[in-house]
């Protein structure tokens, strides 16, 4: 089959690789759509921390935001999965440690991470394997675009849940990328008054079409009054934003950190304590995947406009370098259809 293989930092090409075969407890999926995200970019450039830590080595196969149809199973008892559209968890816990048994498999120290850590090839290929216990069926009426946004959707939904959003509350989403725009939609679905801060005018305009009541340039927020928002969700890679999030949150409010900067972010813990702020960190979509599918299925969140273009595997290296097609839309997300030939 054809797959994108990254052989060294900034060196990637489409190669013929052996077809995967479903072992016991696994599903083999024909991939229909894959999203490219910031983690993929960091792996491609060699800047991802996992590389220095030895969790990820070259060559590597990217792709952890995906959907497709099951074409084969490793166990006869799983044959009911064949033909279903599915997506899958990225974090594949061992299943027997205290974290896994306690419902926190996404922080299992012995986990695989699909398309990220060594040991489990990603979905930027014609086929991908997923353990049956980590597969999620996606209803047929959900678009293929939305189905491939379930993974970032699960992250964003977890951030909104961690913010304890209630109807009528003022919620600020810092960041107008994929996670921020999805979080804005989930917060709007929860009845919040949603504000979005970002740097790109096109993404902020898109945020308004998706239901944000007000958008801000980040510089304007930095100069604005303190203690404006009941909750702040920080979804940028800007190291100055975590501290700004605390300043903009009201006393007894909540700050949720889901963005990651490439350099350390400094936050004065006195500001958190003296305002009685609850600060929460979010890693992984795992506990939010089913909820994201539910929101997409009932129409309360329609994420499709976030995707700017759909390209072939051969186009992925250009997109990982930050280049976009001439006809790309305003959305921050690029999708890949491995069935296309570039």
C-alpha cells in the first residue's frame, strides 16, 4: 500500500510499504480521510520532544486524526464491524496498569500513540490498524470531514467540560486554530457567550460564522481590562498566553490549558491562588471522543468549515512546511484523502 514515510527531519515521501494485517483484537481500516495537525508538523521538523526523549525515532509514519471503513478483523467475533465507518483513539494504553484500570489509559506510561510514538503506524496511508477496544463507530449521516475531526473535537470538548461552562457565562477561547474553533463551537452549544482571541483575521472571521459573539486580536486582549471572563480556554502556542489567561479570568473562575508552546510558559502561582482560580490541563481526546461524535451526530456542532482543503498524500510534505493550495479556504485544518493520487 501507499503511505507517507518521514525518513529524517523535513524529509518525507510517499512509499510502497507492506499492507498491515489485523491480528487478534484488531480492525483493519481503509482510510478515507486524515487530518494534519501541529504535532505532525513538529514530528516532521524533528522538534517534537518525544524525539529527544527517545519515544519516537525515524523513519516514522504520521496521522492520528482519521476516519475510514473496516475491511477486515482479526477475530471472527468482531465481524459485525466490517463495513462500518470508524475512527479511533490515539492513546492506546496497555490495559492492565493502574492508570488504565482507573479509566486514564491516555496517560498510561506504556501506551502507544498512533502515528506519534514508536510502535504504531499512523493513518497517512491507504490502511491503518486500530485495536477493537479503541475503535468508535461514526454514524453514517455524519460527514467524512466531521468524522476525521473527532479526535481534535474530543480534545476541545474536554477543554469545554473542564471549564464547567454554563449557559450565559462569558467564555474566552484563546487561539483560533482547529482546537480553539472547535472549543468555541462546543462552548456555544453549551449556551455560553463565546469570545475568541487570535492573530489571523481569516480565522477570526471564521469564528464569527461558527457562532462566536465577539472576536479579539491577541494584542488587544493583552491591553484590555482584567477579570472579564468566567472561564478562559488557552489553546495557543504563544508562551505569553497562559499568564494572560489567569489575568483575564474572574476570581473563582477557571482556566483550561490545552495549548503547548515550544518554550516554557511562566505563570505566577500567586495570581492563581489569590484569585481562587481553578487551573486544569488537558492531554488527549480519549475521554471526549464519544461526546464529540454525539455532538456531530445531533448537529449541535458542525465542524466542516474548519477544513480548508483536501489533498493527496503526495501533497503532505508541502503542507507540513506550511504551504497551502491556491484554492484553500480560511479554515486552519488540512485534510488528506489517501485514495487521491497527486
